C-alpha cells in the first residue's frame, strides 16, 4: 500500500500542475506535450491507482471468505473419515479414502491444501455421495453440506484468481504510468526553467512544484 500512496502523490502533483498550466497559462506551449494531454495522462494514472486500491480491498475480503471456507472444510474432514471408519472398520476405511478425495499430505490423511486440488477433492466427495444408496449422503456432513461448501470455496477461489489477474495487469500499467509521469513533470520543470530563467522558481511554485524539493 505504501507504493500506491507514493503513486497517488505523484499523480496528484501532475493533476495539480496540469490544472495550473491550463487555467493560469493557457497559452504556454512545449514541444513535447500539450497542457490538456499532460493533465489527462495524470488523471488516467490516478484513476488506475484508485482501481488498484479497490482491488486490494476486494482481495482482502475474498481472502477472508476463502480462509473461512477452508476452515469449514478442514473441520469436516475428520467427520468424513469417521463416517468411513464406522461403515468399513478401522482397518479397511483407508482403502476408501481416495474415493472421497482424502490423500496423504504433509499433515497426514487430508484434502490437498492447494485450492485447485482441494476443489477437485470436494468434487470427488460430491460424486461419491450422489450415488444411489450412499450411506452418508443424508448425514450432517453429507451431500448437502459438501455441495454448499464446494460452491462457497469455488466462488471465493475463482474470484481471488480473477482479482489477482487484474492486480497483476494493472500493476504493470502503473509502473509504466509512474515512469511517464515523473518524466513529464521533470521535462515540464526543465522547460519552465528555460522559458523563465529569471523567475523559474516562482513559476515552479505556481505550477505546484515545491522549490526546496527541486532546487
């Protein structure tokens, strides 16, 4: 978030200087950009920063939803294993685990922790419990539970991937836009110094550039 905060300061400076340029010095020209183009580029930069901030907020919410879904799943797995032990006995139950998506992991016999693989594991449970005469389908952690938690988990996981994709694309755009904004502001200050050699520092201040920062 610190990077986004720094970016917004750069964008706001560009917007402020662009506004001053258009309103106070509408006849001032440069050979590299117009006042309107300068202003609009910084405006687009700021809008994209705001969009990224919104993405960050959405991602935190979705992360919490996914975390809660996985907690509910982890809580249900021991009950599913108990169902199998009750039905098939302790010695034979493990041979049925894979049918219900339970595999050997670093944490023991569980669902995979990878969310794509975990979604597939739940699909196996649903497939098994959807069969006619399945002995567990109407129990507390039966078919209805797994269908519901599967939807919750899958929705949160798919949304998190969508947001991450948007964040990645926008992050690359922001990097380019930041570099362009800094370059444009530097070129404008240089141009003002050339155009107004006697009072360029006051011109910088009039455009919103702090003299002590750029002297």
